C-alpha cells in the first residue's frame, strides 16, 4: 500500500528533539511543541524508542492520548529495546552519533533486530505512546553510521527477523505499512533488490536535502518510484544547519558545509526566498517523496515549518542553484 493513500498531508512532525537531543528540554516545552503541531493541523507524528530511551514516545503519547486516534497517523521504530536497567547515557556507543541523546532517560538500550525483540519493541512502544495501534513501523538505523563495517551483519539479522515480522503484521492488517528508517542510502538500495520481504516505504534522514542529494538521485529514488516504495524525508534541514542551527549530521557543522550553506543563503536572499523554505520545498519536489518530517523542540518552529511549506521560490532561484553547482542538474525542483 502506498502510504500516500493515508498520510494526512505532506508535512509531518519528527519528534527526535523531544527525546532531549542536543539539550534537556523541559516537559512543558515538549508538550507545548506537540500541542502547537496539532493546533496547526499536523496529523502525522514520527518517533522512536531510540529518542531519549523512550522519552520522545512518552512525551508524544502524553499529548496524543487525548486526541481521537483515527484523526492522526503515528509511526515509530524497532531495532532497540529499552530496559529498566540504568546506564550512563553519555557513555553509550552510538557509532558516529556519540552523545546524541546524553540528556535522555538513563534506561539501558539494547540493539536487537530479531523477531522476538521486534515484537517486544512494538508492545513497549504502544505502552509508552498510550495507544492501541501503530500505522507505520520503521526498522531503525541498520546502517553504516551506527554499525560501521558490521552493518551488513546487523542488516541480515533484521532481514530475517524484523522485516518478516513487520511484513506479517502489515499483511494481517495490524499495521498499515513498514519499511526502514536510516541515515544512509545503501541499506535502502539493498532492500529494493530483495525478492522478499517487500517494504511499503522508507524513512531516509539527511540524504535527500539541499546539502546532500546526489547519491539518492542516482539510483535509490528512481528505483523506489518504479517499485512504488514511497519516501519520507527526515532531517530536511540537515540536522538544523539549513534552518539557522549549527549541526550537520548530528554534530557541529564543519567549515565546508557552513560555506555551502552561506552560498545557498546568499542566493536565497537575492531571490527573496527563505532558506528554510528552500530546503523543505526541495526535499518535497521529487515525485517519490510522500512527506517530510522536520523536527522541532519549540512551538515557534512549527509555525516556521508551516510557513516554509507554503512559500514558493521563483524559477530563477532554482536555476541559480543549478548554475552555481549547488544542486544536481537533474534534481526535481518546485514549480509555481
């Protein structure tokens, strides 16, 4: 099933920041942000156990528990089981994402893509989210950035475990769709080549943005479109650096990235386009993309996202980006 058939719009809310990503967010601020998203008409919410060791799910569930369940779409992820055992969040091995949720809950997280762990993860997420069902379930982070040279072994465990459990749940109507949620293109390309199981969609974070889109355009997006596998773009602002922040790839942005952002920003200014709008509109322009789910930790960010969704830059702006070599020549761009 194409997730476009049940997604309530092209803009969703990625709730990773609600897991205290980068900083400790007060409960009241987290709740106000979810409330702002709801009041603004957003009805697709994405979360994961990984986000603060269950903190994001709990905060999201606290607010959505009072909303009619049929009025919103909810996705979470499997691949990590949260235990009652306590550990030091700052000492976790998160591959290239070290320290990402050091302000989250101290509950121990165990990486496990097996069938049994997948079922347990879903049951635990339902409790934290205070809901009786999930719409989409993603297999989370089975890629190089977390597992390095061992990623294919983790992927194989997921293929024979999590993938098959989720396909069965989808076929039984327990969930509407499943796929992978990763920060790298290669696991998605590998999955499209499988005879079975067959996913419905992918959540691709940070790999189809103004700053990084060439690899995804080469093979992944055309193949996904051919196989009717929808793409949800996570991190359309490249961890915040395209929205006035300092992070790229969840770490402090390096000088070359900042330089490129400044070049894009200068062209956007010349054509009276907000860089946040340019980033969001670019990610949504490809026909394979069903939605984008920028994250937010403050209510004001939700209003900015909605404004960016409605802003259209002139054709001359996108032409200028191509001429400056800032986007790939054949990348689809928004039309008026």
